[in-house]
C-alpha cells in the first residue's frame, strides 16, 4: 500500500514540476455578477408554452378512432372467414348419413366412394 502512495506522490511531483501550481483557467471580469439574472431570463423565456396548432387537438383522437374501427372490421372479417369454412367429415360419417336417407342415397354414396359390390360383401361378412 505504501508503495502505491509513493508512486502517486512521485507522479504528483512530476505534474507540479511540469505544469506548476498556477490555475490556467480564468473567468471574465464581472461574469458572476450578471449570471443569475441571465439564467433567470432564459428560464422564464423557455417556460412559456408553445402555442398548439388547432388541428393537433382533434387529429390524434380521430386517428385513434379510425384505427380502432379498422381493427374491428378486420377481426370481424377474419372471424367470419374462419367460421364459415366447411369442416371435412370422415368418409364413415358420409356413408352413414347416406344410408339414413334411403336406398338411392346409399347407391349414390357407394358410387361416390368407388365401392363395388365385392367390397360391400366383404364389409358385411367381416366381424366387427
């Protein structure tokens, strides 16, 4: 610890020898006499509120309202497009629905599903 203090003292001595103890910075004459009044004058001038333009008063709420209405329309459109899509029903449900409608509907469903008589016999003869 003492070695460090000695190094600092040596550096301080070097700086004093090199530069000297005189302060190179000077303040102009009478600077602090009028400083307080100048600062207060600048503060008073900067505190005055800037005049607001008339359109700024009503423009921002109008933009917020327009953005809200657009968001509402987009959400309603998205909800309707997703809810109106038909859901795909499995083939077994389609065949069952066709059998409940009658014999003609069953033949139409069999033709639609490309089921021939052998497939129907195999299905009926197998155990569930």
